[in-house]
C-alpha cells in the first residue's frame, strides 16, 4: 500500500466517523479547527532574498508598467537620435563624395564670391 492509498483510506474512515459524532462535539471540533487556522502562520507571497526580494515585490513590481513604459520611451528617443545621426552621416558622405568627384577644386567652394556666382548663374 502506498502513501496515497493510505491517506485516502484514513480520510474515508474519518469522514464516515464524523457523521456519527454528536453535534456538541462537532461544534467543538469546528471551533478548535478555526482557532488552529487563525494561529497558523500565513505564507508570504513574494521573493525574499535578504530583503532584496521584498523590496522588489513591494516597490518595483507595482510600478513595473510605469518603469517599462519609461524605459521604452527612453530607448525610442535614443533610437530616433541614433537613426538621425546615421542619416546626417549619410548626407555628409554624399556631399564629400560629390566634392571629391567634382572637377572644381575645394577652395572654390570656400570662396565667398562663389555662392553669389552660383546664385546668379542658376536659372530661376
């Protein structure tokens, strides 16, 4: 006979015997059970690793959605900034490539009169 069968038979025997008890004894047993249950230690839900788990479960977990939302906003802002910087770098590469591939020397672009000449020379 294994433990499961033994427990089942004991429970059946106790249940069948409980119906034969006088009402006063059943009431006293019920009251004793309630008293014992009220003195029983209540299991604490949550982590408890030297107080770190309690701090996590009491302070950080209730604010978890807010923390995740703030983290996502920060990551999105950093991502947008990074992508903008990549676009800026690509634009500068394009300008550098055009300058290096052009027949006009770079010093011509630095001349202050060159902008005026380009604006006057361009058709409107």
